[in-house]
């Protein structure tokens, strides 16, 4: 059995879809698929379908939905496919079709293709609940979690290239919102929120790996889209600002900070976190350091000169004091300020921390 949840519910057995179109059976299958290979109590299933309270006859209706799912599974099992093919033609054609069915009993991945599985074993009643047996098939949530775990371990080991690869593989499994097209109850909504939080965590670490590899210019367009899609996500905005800074676009980074602050204030008067405030101060420091400092004389101020000597000979200053007066009249030369150059990316630092140790 193959289960797809990350972007719409899709469950197939032996390559044949067993996903119902009716709302209640579809919701029931979604919860069983979320807990695949585990027993889901009847009370949990009923709370999902009837969150405001189960009506009279709810248990019988639930059992009816289970029978409907088993009918879809039965039609997808190899035996049912062989019977359909055998009844379609003559005895000779039936023999050919039967041989083809036997040869095709192995699934695309080399498994037994469902041999020995029955509707009652695929969707079985156990210990006061029901269990959906995948038979060792694929599940995109499990694949996502395995790839994400490998990416996290690579990040901890400092292998940014492998981390970016595995975390990218995890994100590529997402086709849209989890359980899209399903009338989710409280259980499925909680599971969908958990998956979305996990996706954002993987996305955060994937961006950190990309920035650590020096791919700032490549990440700016994607981070711009992510910042627009998540206007209140401080982590994404911080990474966007860091990428802009490392591309020499300090003013654009400050503008991104302004947009985030405006969105936070509109969302109940929130203020940016301490991390964002430190990043903002660092951006201001970088901007001010990059501006050349102009001496006072160049700004239009008149240089100081020695006082004009009086015309009376006795009022003139002593000759030995004149050199000192002339020295005081010279304008002060300021050392030139070196232009700011962003430092090379350091893999050990992540996100906003790469701007400076204080961020």
C-alpha cells in the first residue's frame, strides 16, 4: 500500500486507488492513514467524524464506512484483478491474462504485490479499534521524517552540502497542504499543524545550509517569496535580511525589517524579538560604516586662521611664537574610513549570527 498525505490524500493498493470520494469515508481513511500500522480506537475515529458528539446509530454508521473501504480494497487486490481479467475473454485469453497476472503479482518495487492480503487483513478490527496495514509499502510522511532526520544529523556534523541535499529531498515530498481535500476534524487538524511546523523547521535548516554554503544570491529570490508568504515568520525574515546583506544590499535588508515590524504591529501590536533587534542594530552599523566620513572643511566650514596682527609695531606677537600659531591654523586631516566588505560565510555560524557575534 502506498500512502500520500503531504498535499492531498491518496491511498493505493497494488497500484489501484482505494481513496473514496464521499466525505465521511475519506475522512475516516485519512485518520487511519495518519496512524498507519497502528490500532486507532473506535472512540478516536468517532470523535474525528462527529466532534460535537456522536449521534444515535453512529457506531453502525462507522462500521458501514469500514465495509465500504474494505470493498475498495478488495477490488484493488491481485486476486480481484485476476478474476476481472479472466472473465473478460475466452478460456485461452483468460489463461494468458492469468499468466500475466501471476507475472505481475510482484509490485513495482519488487514486493509481493499484495499476495496473501485480504480486505480483512489490510483493514482489520483489533482490540476495540481498526488498523490499516501498509504491508511494508511507502508513506510520504515516513519518507519526509527519514530525510529530515538525515539532514539534521548532517547539520550537526557540519556537513552542509549533505544537509542541504537531504533537507531538500524532504521538502520535495510536499505537493501542497497536508490532507488537502479532506474535511478534517480535531485529530486531523492537529496532525496537519504538526506536519506544517515540522516542514517549517526543515525549511529553516535548509536555508541555513544554503547560506552557509555561500549561496546568498541564489537564495534571495526564494527567500523573498517565502517572506511574502509568511509575513510574520521572524526566522525567514532574518535569513532574508542576512542574504541581502551578504549581497551588499543593506538598504533592502533594512526595508525588509521595516515590513516585518509593520506586520508584527498590525498583528496585535507585537514587537520584534531580541534576535531581530540585534540584527537590525548590526545592519545600521554596517550601513553607517560604509558611508565615507567627510572632513569639516569639505562640508563648507571655514578653516580657523591666526588672528591678524595689529598695525602698531609694539602690538605684534613675538617672532618665536609665530610658528606655533601657523601650525594651529592647519586643518586636521582625518584618516580615510575603509569601505565595508561583508566577510566570507562561516559554516559554523547560522542565519543572522553570520552578521556579527552580537546578532
